[in-house]
C-alpha cells in the first residue's frame, strides 16, 4: 500500500504525515508513506485544499488532519 500526503509543507501537512507514521508504526501495516510538496504534482490529484491523503491513487482526505480512527480505516485495520 502506498500513502501520499499532499501539501506544501505547512504545519497541518506535517501533522498529517506524523499521524500516519504513528498509526503505521503502531499497527505494523506494510505501507510506504511519501510527502508530495510540488504544487504541479498535487494538482494532478485535483486537490484544492491541503493537507490531502491519497491511498493507492485514490484521494481519501482533503483539507483536514485525519484522526487516528480515520487513518486506521484507510489502512483497513
């Protein structure tokens, strides 16, 4: 599974990335996490509000920091 955190590097984007890392570490899920900060790359996902989270090519979160429960649902745990 690949998770992308889309955003220009703002505080909310960093918090989103850290929250996902924490849940992945706690659950032991087999996940690759990457930050995408390039605006042109972000626009390919038709995202206008960040942070955004993309799981295996599908946008799951736009414009807010996901809760741990939300992250777990995205991971299927």
